[in-house]
């Protein structure tokens, strides 16, 4: 934390901040292929849509938008000062139009403001990389859960298909006038 300098309304200062420059890059999970291969514990491979480059209900795109943080210093004029005095001292906030600036982000020279902006941009980049790594790990868990879910659904559907085929046979036999006792597997002629 830098030593606090006191500014007045009307003073021209340099404000340090960082901007974001969006860049489209190849998805780091699917490498632009829009799908990933999950290897199950038994060695089977399951191909799934890449959820990392998928946005909402849209299909995967094979790309992701990554924000590169850039250092920015801009010259501003102080329009108001908010001051709070307490037992531990005085805290001041400076207003430049609608923006409230902390003392840590106000400098007398552009070079000082840019140096602080670079530190802030590097910290934001590190935070983004940490978030990306966390999301990658979280998505892997999601992929395995999704694979398990859909394999379970396939197994249930296969069981249902067998059950439905048996019911279709019963309907077919009944339509020909033969009564079927499905529990006993016996066929009896229908008497009317």
C-alpha cells in the first residue's frame, strides 16, 4: 500500500485500472474437435460433447473466449471527496464523475499509474487461469457423471425394449383371436 497523498477537488490525477481484450482461442479441453473421449474404468471409450466450449443449450463451438488483461492509465479530474473519520484515522475516497476511486489507484504520473495497472492486470490473469484450471477439473467430473447417466439410460431403454416387444407380441396374438396368458406362456383359443 502506497503512502496516502491528499488531493483536492479539481486536481488532475492518473487513475490506474486494467481493461479486458476478448480473444477467441481453440478450446483447451477438446482441442477444437467439439467432443471428448472418456475412458471408463473397464476400458470402454465413450464420446461426449465438450461441455467446456458449450454455452447453455447451444452445441459446442470448439472455441472459447479468453480475456487478456491490459494495463490502462487514464487522466481524470477529481469532482468530489468522501471522507470518513474514525478512531483509527481518516479514510478518503475520490469521485471522478460517477466513479469512486480508492487512494491505491490514484497517482501523480502516468508511469506510476501504469506500473500499478500492470500489477492489477497480472493478478486478474492469474485469477482467470486458476478459474480455468478449476473448471477443467470440475468438467472432468461432470463428463464421467454424464457418461454414467447416459449408459444407465441405455441399459434401462434396452430392458424396456424387451418388455415392449413382449407386449407387442401379446397384442398381435390377441388380434388374431388367440388369447395369451403371458405369465404362463400358454395360448388359448378365444371362445365367443
